[in-house]
């Protein structure tokens, strides 16, 4: 199956680098390039990409707003945030808006190609070097939002425990070990959590855990 990819970046050199990476992979197809967020949204409506490589800071319409528009119009589209900046409010807001992953632009070509495949099959992705900084930033910069905490009322006790551990950055295997349950039980809980809370993936679950105050800095 060929994965259709759209590049959105205001820097021609970065677009050219991503272009080369995509064209070198037989299972990836470049279907368009955009120089700003609005162009990305307009082009996506025409070419229907599976994955959008989205820069965060662009003129006319930034990557956060473009992500919100694209996900609202087509929930199946996957957004991979690529930026030269470290984890900051822009990147986190893009994840909140529905992006499925985050990588720094100095990623190696083979890592970028693999990231596109991971995103395309519906898995969330964060660069290992970024994961802890994301959690630290969420814990330190964004206080709990009590109004959002009400959405957790639909979860069972088991689902709440799993969501809490997801928010601390544990993998499924680690959660299973922590709760003394089977890995299949963890996956079932996660599926129910995503369905009940209308979450796209694991990243949105992590963000929600912090937003609601379910996870606090001292719970990690």
C-alpha cells in the first residue's frame, strides 16, 4: 500500500530535503508541497493525503490552526509535526489539535520515512529524545483544567488507572506489569478510553491526562 504524503513548510530547503526522502522510498508518494498552513489545507482538499508533514510556525496560517482545520474536515488524516524548535507551546497545541506525532527536523531520512509509516497505520509517535521534555512541559506549564476533568466520569476504575499510567509515559507492557494484568487487557482498556473520550491516539490521551489533572508532576 502506497502512503500519500503532503509537505507543508515555508522553507524551500526543508521541503526539498523531505521531498528527497519521500521519493527514495517505494511505499511513499509525494502528492503535494505547501509553503504555508492555508496552502496546506487547500491542497489537502484536492489531493487527499494520508499523512501531512506539518511545520509549526508558518506565515498566513500556522501549523496549529492548519492541523485543527484538517483534522476537523477529515479525522482520518494523520499530521506529523516537524520543527527546528524544541517542545514548546506551539508543538503541544498542535498535539492537542489532533496531530499524531512530533519530530525534530534534524531527524535522519530513514527515521523520517519510518515515522511516516508509523503515523499512517494509526499509531502515535514522538521522538524518544522529545518524550520526556513533552511530559515535563505539560507538567510544568499547563495547569489542570477542572472543567475538562468531567469527561473522565465515563471511565471505569480500571480505565482511569490505565489512562493515568499512559500519562506518565509508560508503554503497554510496562502498564501491564504495573497493574499485574495481561497486555491484552491494557489494549482493551485503551480502546475503550479512546472510544469514550473520542481520542485519536496515545498522544491525545497523554495531553488529556495532564489537562484534567489526572496526572501531576509528582505522579511520574
